[in-house]
C-alpha cells in the first residue's frame, strides 16, 4: 500500500512541475484561455470528515476557485472514492492547480461538473495524500495537486476518485 501512495505522490509532483512549466497567456480584457495547459487559477477545498467504508467513501466539499486575475468563485459538491478506504478522518484540505486541456472560457461557473482520476492517502494523526483529476462539463479541465491533501485521522485509501462541483450562490 505504501508503494501505491508513493507512486501517486510522485505522479502528482510530476504533474505539478508540468503545470508550472506550462506557458502563461495573459490578455487584457479577455477571459478566454485559448492555448492548452494554461494555468487558470487555484481550487482549494475543505472536505468533511467521516468514516471510510471498505470499498469506498463519499464526503461533502466546500471550495473556492481563485482565478489568476484574483477573482474568486465558490463551489460546493462531493468527493467520493471507489477502492480501498478504511478508517476515520477529520476535516481535510485539498488544493489543485487548474489548467485547461482545450480552449476554455474562464469564470462564471466554468469548474462545475464531474472530475475523475487517481487518488491515494494515508494518515496516522496527520496525513498526506494526492488526487489528480480531469473533467468538468466539457471535459476540458485538469486539476493537478499543488501539495496534495492534508488532514487528520487514522486512515489508508487508494483508488479512483470522483469530484462533483456546482457553483454556489
């Protein structure tokens, strides 16, 4: 299990370095990201604690998307995992770099939709994890872990994650 977590963390770090080296496009008034792999902003989420079931889990999320321009949007939803998930966790925090995989209009609920990808985490007291996801309504966004996930509890988990987001308010 430790090897799976180490592999997921290494993969996540590779994705972060790729996002950091992606070209940055800026236009004065346009809110359109025309080139793939542009960094659109950062998504930060608070994940409710709970008990992991043997083959999966589902928890509510409250997120803030901070665009590169500084504008923010709130999202709510849920994150679930299908795979090994055993233990109890407290509130966790996750952050991702948001990049586009195709031309994308930024803002106005652009992150609403479903994202799917690989995840792994472990905690004994304090814990770490990573979730690399791709999706959105048009399947044109990628969420790449910044520093993974941080939380508390006694838990081990690995599998396929699904994040569902809808614009709040």
